C-alpha cells in the first residue's frame, strides 16, 4: 500500500479542482524550486499567492502581491503549497487549517508525519513528498 499522504485521488482532486494556491516560501528568486513550481501553477490557470516573511504590502512575485503570513491573505485559499524543510513545515500545515484552506501540499522531500495526522484529523486533505509539476508531467506522458 502506498503512503496515505500520496493518495492519487487526493492529488488529482487538488490539481484539478483547486484554483488558488498559496505558495509558502515563494520569493522573486527564479533559481528556487518554489518559483518554477509557482510559475507552472500559473501556466496551468492557477492563481498563486506568494507567502514570504519579507512581504511588505508592495512585494510582488510573478505578478501577484505577496503576503507575510497565511492569516494576512484576505480571500479563500484552496491549497497551501509549502516549500520549507521538513522540520519547519508543520507549522504551515497548522496555519493552513487555521485559515480554512481546502488542502495542504508539502513539496518533494518534505515529510512531517505529525503534521499529516493533525491536518487529516482536522478534515483537511494533505499531500506530502510530491511535486505538482512532476504530477502534471507524468499525466502528459500517460496522455491523461
């Protein structure tokens, strides 16, 4: 059996039905993974919301206004996509639950089992250790 945080039906639902993705750790550095994944999300019709502690009310990334925290975002968030080390990622899952986000996505290599249990226990679907860009690439190769 595959890990419960890699449930393909949850992955597919987030990719297909979610439109607003808050990207935690997104800065204007085009060499960072968060930037290229956020760019890919935009190219696939998703609205990205940069979340970065240095956001000052004027910072924009990929044409979108950045916010310092998830709690500062004044509209609903479908998915919180977290680009932080595993040790630091769990707090963002908790914040996502607190703001009523529809789902949480931890990027490739980011795993926090306690955060997964808390998030799932709160009824919020969560994906870990998966990259949305890679999922779309695999779908294209399969002709899906």
